[in-house]
């Protein structure tokens, strides 16, 4: 043994006295974890992972919000006269869709900054997130009202002749109404989903012990809501398909129609595709609602949703819109692709969160 060697120094560590004035001193190494926790030190890795997950999903949702807003903004022809003096009463004032599209670009872009900063660079602040959520709430409701309700309602109100393939104004307006209902589902999943993940990010920006962790009952309610949204969209899409089939006899039959039906997001020429898409959406959403309260159904819900998503993608993008090119609107396929992804994804995501919350509650109960 080398007696000339210096005696081994006792293990020490820097600790913060959080109980007094925050002075720095020395503490035994074994108390570092307790000192950091008491001083609001580094959070648990699992808490950090949840925050980054919420931020990454916020970034994804915001990027697709920005995509939709950009397409809409370009379609408003911003260089035109936004306040024409000779505008007839049957034409919506051009400045309303212009402002709505610009607003969507704004909260889409700010959501990208907040989400990407927190997810990939650990740059986040509760005050910034709160400011984003406040502005997003106001602007998204404005966009929702203009694009989902006001524009198609204007069209239905001032409809002068039946739209293809219908013979009456009432049937045409019923079809437009189904388009409004399906738009509610898609846009709620997009803009409402962006808000939901912003709220999850805000919750996990609190210290671990103060974050609003997903309690099983609340998680199940959120899951039921989003999967119910899928059921609602599926039901309205199925009814739209039934309306098309009921009026398709003199317009090419039930296969491919002779013309194009247009009641966004229902655009195309295949009524059976619309009907089957609605039925698969409704079935997937219904199984998801069950999975919200019965975790053993989660895998089944995931399979149903995968099938429904593929059918939604085909119906709302490459099959229906692709069949009407070059006369059809190609921009419909562009943002419908993002809308159907988020609509299909958000229900199973919250169903999984409900399942995880139940498992977490069970482990806590066993530990107690």
C-alpha cells in the first residue's frame, strides 16, 4: 500500500440549497438526485420524452396546417381586388377567404416554430406556448367558420340550378350539407389536433410532479371524442355516397358517372367509392371508441384504422381526383392527403394513450 499517496477525498457534489436563498455548497454525492429534484433540476427522462413527443406531433400537425393554408391562400388570388364595388349578393366578399387563408398560414407557421424548437432543439417556454395556443384558438375558429361553414353555405343558399348528378335543388343542398359535415371531421382533426398537441406540450413543460398526466378516465374520454369524430365523418361520407347512388341512374349508372360531382371534400366520379369509404371510416371509428374503454380491442382498432386510412387516401386523392384530370382541381389531392392522414391517426393515438394511462394507473396502484 502506498502511504505516500494522498488520502481519497470523500465523494462530494455541488448542490443547491433550494430551501433558503439558492446558495451553492457541497453535499454528499448520494444526495445529488434529491437536491436536483428539490431545486427543480433535470426532469425524469420519461417526462422529457413525453414533452418531445407532443412537440414533434405539434410540428407535424402545424406543417400540414401550413400546407393547407398556403394552398388556400394562393387560390384566393391575393392580387385581385378584395373589395369589389360591383360584387353581387350571391358572391362571398373576397377579403374573407383571403384573411382566413392568411390566418391559417400564420398559426400553421407559428406552430411549426414552437413544435420544432421544443422537439429537436429543446427550446421551449410555457409563456410562448400559451401565446401560441391563445392566438391559434382565435384564428383557427375564424378559418373554421369561413371555410367549413360560410363558403359552402353561401353556395347552397344562392344555388340557382341543381348540381350534377342531382335533379332538384333540395337534393343538391343535401349533398352540399354532407360535404360540410365531412369537412367538419377533417378540419377538426387538423386544427383541433394542432390545439390538442399544443396543450399536451404545455402540460409537459411543467415539472414532472405538476404536469397534467393522462389520467385513465380523461384519456379514454379524449380517445372516444376523436374516434367519434371519425364515425361522424364516415357517416356523412356514406350518406353522400347514398345520395349519389340514388341519383346516378341517368348519369352513367353506379359505376363511373358521366360528369363530376363537387361538394368538397367530395369530388370525383365514383359514387360507390364514396359510399364504401364512409362505411370503412365509420367502422374504424366505432371500433376505436370501443378500444378507448377496452384496451384489448386496441390492436383490432389499429387494423381497422389502417384499412380505413388506405381507403380514405384512395377516395379523397388519387382515385377520385385523379380520375377527373385534367379538368379537376389538383390542389384537392394535395391537402386531402394530409387531412386524411391526421384524421385517421389521431383516434388510434389517443386510444393508445388511454391504454397506457390504464397500465400506468395499475402499476401505481400495485406499488401503493
